[in-house]
């Protein structure tokens, strides 16, 4: 059986790229297809696979402006030739599912979210489009046509899996399709509980607008609390301007450094709304509480309470704040500090274990095997058994 993995773009190693690595390990003989990629960001496990890119890869310095090529993405995906593959697994957060496959090819899509800038966050992105009214007009026209293609391309997928209940609701709303929920993988065993903590809060995030790192900075500015921000992105210069004397922006850091900061922080701040969000799980795998905006995927990964609610000793893993405002986040930080001694690092880490990578491999392997058998009927029984065996041995 020939397997192809389709990813949108590989520019930085973030959550979607980590999932791709897990899939590449589960299917060691699979070929990988992407729209564009930066080879320097690929892990050694990905480099061991044959990787093909779309014609956009040939454009000079395309990884610096690939998002601006939105109108060309459907064409780029449809030019990828997957005729020789029996099983295609696309991974969707950008437009990956739009590839064209043959009738006898089983196409499964693992969806992190329908494209936010086309659907649920469209008006936020439109309001911030560059170049004034002209830029907004171009952006709205491009999104109008790509949105129609995106909806139509969902019909090319035989079965969907979603990375969270939150994502499954979006898949149902925007594509009219049901999906199996399989939480993304976290290598929980690589994180550990520290014997002591330092007096600082932590943010680990790409520095882009929708992550709302500005809320964490302004809340810690006003409270005089130490904050360490790890990450890089287009908003770095703007965030540096508002950072007070108690805030430190470290920029990009290695996984080893990040794990050390996770283990030693007072609590992890998660002010954005995410489809699922892996960083709160990583913080909890280090035994640290999470102070999160009470929306999206955080409601599935954090056992929290809101300020003013009764607190059950030893059962919570974090605190939620209700509104994406500095005042609401301040209130949640103060509520956390009031009950800080009630958080148990061991309980918090134990909660994170359900998101460990071995469970992802088991669940996704069984999902692939079941859908393969459903696609091929009785002819796929032997392949079904082989896929289940592969999932448990991976």
C-alpha cells in the first residue's frame, strides 16, 4: 500500500508540524507533499522521506510571503500528482485537503481547523489587512473565491478526524461533515516536574496578533509581575514597545530551554483562543497551572475555575478568564495567587497524560484502519488488521 501525507506549509516547527512528524513515523514509507517548505526547519525524521512541493516552491524567497499567495493555493494543491497512492492523509489548518485523488484512493483528513482567515476569524483578518481600503478589497475578493473552493474541496475527503471537539463543531458548521475527535500528540515524557519554582509567569507562543500576547504583557505590567515571553513573529517589535521593566521577551528558544522554563514558571498564561493549543498541555505536563482565556480548545485541555467560583482543593489544573481584556486577565491572575497553594503538580501532570503521543498513535491508527476497511469493504480486512498492528507497534 502506497501512502502520501499532505501538509500545508512547513515554515516553522509548530503544532501541525509535530503532528506531521508523528504521522511520518507511523508511516515510514510514506511520501510527503507540501505547498512550500523551508528545508532548514525539517526534522531528521521528515528528511528521511521523499518530499515534494508545489510549483510555488520555485518562487524566490517564497517562505517569506507564502500567505500572500492565497489565490494561488487551490491551483498549487491541485497540481500535486497523487495518482499512484492508495491512501492519502492530509493535515488541515491551511488548505491541504484540496488535493485531487483517484476514485480508488482513500483520502483521510486530520483537521486542526477550517482556515480561520476564511471562516470564523475572517472579519478580524479583514479589518487588519494591509494597504488600507484597497488591501481590504483585494483580501475580501480573494477570500470570497477561495472560500467557495474550500467548501467544495471538503467533498473530496472520504473521512475527517478533528483535533478537538471545538474543531469538530467548525467542520460540521462550515463543511457539513462529521468527524472523529482525536487529540493531537504531546510527548509528555519529555517534560518533568521541577522541585522548585521561580517567581515569573510564562508565555510560549508565536508572536502574532490573534495569540493576544499583548494582554499578558499589559496585565503583568499593571500588576508588576514578572513575565517571560518565548517566541518570535511579526508582532515582536510592537510587543517590545509595550513591555514594562518586569517583562522579558526571549525570542526563539530551543525545546530544551522551553522545557526548563515550563518547569520553573509560577503559572502559564494562555490569552488567545485556539482550536486546541498544545502549549497549555506541555505546561501541565510540567506540573504547572494554566491561566487561560475560557474559550476554544482550552476548555478541553484545562480543568479550571473562574474567579469567584468555589474551588475544589487538588482537582483543578488552572484558572479561566471570561473576557479577552487586560482587566479580566488581571482578575484571573489574582484569583490564581489566592489559591496558588491548592494546585498539585502531580495532579496537573496526571491530567496531561491523556494527551500523550502514544494515545494519539493508537487512536489515529485505529481510525485509519477502520476508515480504510469502510472505504474498501470486505476487500480491506487484511489491510485493516495490518494497519491496527502498525498503530500499536509504532
